[in-house]
């Protein structure tokens, strides 16, 4: 059973986002970005209330900007999804989650060392250039639920 409900077009959309955000961090880096997308869909809390589909997560606007920089900047995100990224996207939709992105709802590249918090949320770890952050305790229990 998949971690979240999805349709075939969601796989390609996620694949494009994973590549655009983390191609330089290899397959594991792309899996971690995909996991954050799935976590945001599962969350239904904090900044992610009411998101019910992969496109809603990827095209979410917060504070006048897209949540994912790649949507705004275009570049790789608007290229066709490749098979390798589609396989990675399907893995995250179906079952994959691991540290430091396991429960993360946010990540970013600080171009420096990772700060201990990001908008008040605790740091969970770093993979290559990206720092990952999960919600503060008792603020978003659905992120920690199964699958």
C-alpha cells in the first residue's frame, strides 16, 4: 500500500521536482526531496493544511512565492521526467523514507553550515548541501504516522 494516494501523472511531476531540486545530490538526495513532498501531503498541519494531492504540494504558494524554488526559477523543473527519476519518485510515494528527511517538512541549502532551527523547527540532519527540518514536537503528529 502506498504512503499517499497518487495517480500516474503525479509520478512524473514528482520526478521533475526531485531532479530540479537535488540532481546534484544524486539518487539519495533526490529521494530525500521526494520524501519531503510526501510528508507535506501527509501532514495536514502547520503550513501544509488542506493539501490533498501531489500537484497541490508542488505548486503551493506561501508568502507570494512558490514553496519550491524550482517552480519559480523554471530551469530543470520544466524538462520532461526521466525514467530514473520516475522510479525514485515512485519509491518515495510507495514506501521510501529515511534519515535525515524521514519526518522532515522543510529543507534548504544555506550555502553555509546548517542552522540549529529553521523558522523555529528543529534540525534533523544534513545530506550533502541540504539541511532538513522536522516539525516541533506535538505540532504535526500525522507526519510521524505509518507509511
